[in-house]
């Protein structure tokens, strides 16, 4: 619950520092005094969009900070999941907006994103303003009311998981169909390309070997001449090899009288052996170098084929051509096995549809059971609020499986016994819609433990005993471990608040300023009396105010 609110430099508010209490509280004030400004400041803590126009003129930034007591609510998981310190007795949420347009958000002095702030804010405060009455036009709101009363969260979560899997399978099926169709459209060309690459009998590394062989054969005469000259130099008598052999013998002959010659002889003998082997190898290669025009032609034809294929497929190597060939083979295999793949996916989709239908049926059962409770409770709440012949019905219509099940829900309403039931948003008056929404909120609040509920002029279009009954409902909600705050213009509602705040607007030398104060008992009497009689407070109004306030 909200325990303290601090606002600084927000539109017309210089500084507001005020405590809040449990139970049912009311906020009153003249039209235009700034009640909506206070709500706007709280909206920043719920992650609403910030605007530099919200900063009080002449100031650099505005600050909104709220303290919450979360000790009776199970919210620790949010703090654990987001790595934020948790203090159940005093949770501090702060938002700062600077004149440069930048906004900063904090939870317990930890910087957070607006998404995180909004996630927590929606669990801390529910602000019901007049525009929320439009929710009665929305099917998903009406369905969510049934789910809340049915306490179907786990069933809905289980269904949602299966439906998500079903959607993904359907997407996979559609994608596979499109892929197969594209492949079939190009099947003839794909087969031609594959056949061309397959018949090429591609071998990794062959291109570089062929290029090297072609280069060698193109210069065979030059190569043979070089080898022949080298062979002649090494093998003609007297030649280098024989001279080296003679030198080894000379060194060996003086080993006994000159020991150093032993090492020299060994080294020179190694050179002799190596040079002799080289001479024999060169001599052998001279006679093996042959120029075969037919072979060179075959090699060049093969290289032309490889280059043509590479150019055609816009690659630069045989290895890449092999990769393309394998891809084409896979595409052809895909085409050949496509019916089997599609059939397998269809079977999976069919099984998932059966699972989703079963889970959706369980949801429907829970919702219809909750609908009976909703109809009964709405009847019991609306009759005392001045609609004695009210009829309220939850209508179910089957629909295709969707993210929230297979039910379309519509709240039907009739204010009297002679009129047919129709969608509530189409037939209910403004005052009736306000009463319907208050009844729904009261019912929902019994199932969802929201720490703080704010009603912003929900009493529009009602007065007298109806207003008193609405006040009693809000008071009842506040007494049920909840904090309920009502912004109101009606004395019947203002009088039932445990705590009474007043918003006023003052003209100062620095300009217009909005203030909010907690009223004393005496101040409450005057405020309620003024709400009863207008600007001139009469003695009768004072007496009536005391009666309303039970003083």
C-alpha cells in the first residue's frame, strides 16, 4: 500500500510531502484545483511517458517519489528476478524528469528501466479513471474478468504454452509449403544444375594440380633444356662429382698425420653422396619430360570446364562448386520427400490442436462456472445501487483457437425487466456504467490482491442513495486489507472516507501553486458542508455534514 508521496516541481506543484493510510480515503477539491495533477505524478511511477512540459516553469527537473508497504503482498519474486534489494516495509519508487528531456527511474535506489517500473507499478496501484469505462467495449477485458474470478491462471498458462507451440508448428508448416513450392517451381532447373555438376565429377584440389601440370607442359622444352644442361655439367668428365670424390680420397689419405682432416673428409663425403644423387635424379628427369599435345589439350579442356562452372555459379573454387552440388542434392531430396515431411508436420499440428482444444475446454468450464458467480454477484451489487430490476448475464460464444482460448465473452445488461439483454456498453447510461465498473472492480479486488486502488471520479452521473451505496462498496473494499482512494465531488462519498485530503490551488507571487493537505475533523465538516451547499456554508449544511460524517 502507498504510505508516502513526495512530489517536487511537477506542473503546478512546488512541493508536496504527504502520508497515506490504509482503508478508504477520499480526495476532494474544486474543479481545476489540481487533483488530476496528483494522479499524473503517480502515473510517472507507473511508467507513463514523461514530458518536459510537466516540469514546473523555471525549474531544471521534477521528482516524484512514493513509499510502499508490501509486507502483506507476495511481490518478492519481482525484486529477486530483477536483482533489486527488497524491503517489504518500505519500498521506494522514484522518477526524475530533467529539462533536457531525459528521464530516470529507480526502485529502492537501483536504476531500472521504464519497463521494469511499469511491471512493478501495475502490481502496486490500479488507477480507475472515467476512460477505463471504455474497457466494457473490449472483449479481452470481459474475458480477463472471468479468468480472474475463475482463478484460471495456471490453466491459462498451460493452454498458452501449447497454443504457442501450435502457432510455431503452423508457421513451420506454411514455411515448408512455400519452400517446397518454390523448389518445385524451379525443380527442372535445379535438376539440370545438379546433373551438370554431378557429371563434372568434381574432386577437391584438382584445379591447382591441373593448373600446375598445364603450366609445366606448356614449358616442357624449356624445362627439359634446363635439366639437360644441369645434367651435362654434373656428368661430363672431368666433372664436379668425380672431382669431389677425389678430394675426399686426398683428405682420407692424411688422416693419420692430420687428424683434423677426418671431419673435413666426412663432411665432403656427405656432399659427394648428395651431389651424386642429385645428378642421377636430374638425369632421370631429363628423359621423363615429355610434351604430349593431346594430354595438354585434355588438361586445358578440363580447366575450361571448371572455370566455366565457377563463373556460372559465381564462385572461385572447385570446393565451392562441390558445396553447391550438395545443396542442390539436398533441395532435390527435399522435393522428393516433401509430401512425407508435410504429412509428418500435419500430424504434429493435429495432435497439438487436440491438446489445445482439450485445454481450451477446461478453460471454458472454469470460465462458465465463474460466469455464474459473476452474474449472481453483479446482481446483488447493482440492485442496492439503484437498479432494482437489473439483469446481468455473461454470454459465451465459441471462437477459433486463439492466444486466450476458444471463448468469446460478452457482458449483457438490462436495467429493467422489459428491455432485452444487450452488450452493456451499448445500452447502459453513464451512471449505470459507472456502477457496473465499480461492482466489477470490487469483485475483482477480492480475487486480485492489489495494494492500492484509486477511483478517479467514478461517481460521475450518480447522486443521493446510489452515491452512498457506491461509497459503502469502496469502504468495504478498503476494510478488506486494501487501500482504496477515491477522488470525488460527492459529499456522500467524501463523508465515508476514513482519511480526507483536499486539493487546493493558490495564487502566489511566484505564480499558481497546487497544494494537498489532510483535513482535520473540523476541516472535514466544513468541506463536506461546502460540497452540500456550495460556496456559502449554512448552518443546515453543517448539521447535514455532521450527520453524514457520523459526528
